[in-house]
C-alpha cells in the first residue's frame, strides 16, 4: 500500500514542476502530451498483464473498457476532468492486485509527472 501512495505523489510532483518552470510549459506542452500518452500505453499494458496473470478477468474487462474509453475521450475532448479520471482509472488494478508490484507504482508516479504539468496549463 505504501508503494501506491508513493506512486500517487507523481501528480503533485508534476504540479510542482509546472510552478518551478512556468516558462517551459507552453513550448513543452506537445512533449508532455506525447509523454503522457506513451506512459498511458505502457501502464495499460503492464496493468493488463498483471491482471491476467492473477486471473482477475472481470477487473481486466472493466479496466480495458475504461482505458479505451478514457483514451478516446482525452483525444476527442481533452479536459482536466478527463485527465484526472484517466489517472484515477489506474487505481483499479493497483487496488485489486493481491501484491501490487513496484512496477505499477513507479509507472503511476512517472505517469503523474506529465499529467500534473498538463493540469497546470
């Protein structure tokens, strides 16, 4: 559980990064979006593999439907609410796995960095 709490601090780190270097937000926004989408894909794949490994098929199905829907929503109508909902979606596999490995917590932290920065723009 401690790993999950540390993983959730990524969004606060991203917001702090935006406050420290506000002049870099506008020119770097396209790179933050690219990094956020790349880490989203990696986190979906890692979480899906871990859910399938533990035979959590119902949670896997709900997670996959939510992941596809949130990815499409953030592309069609990007908003802060959609970004936060996408971030909260990754709590589902983290909370249902019997042993949440440090991999998911570290990926969640890394995903929170560009996400927190994008929330400040």
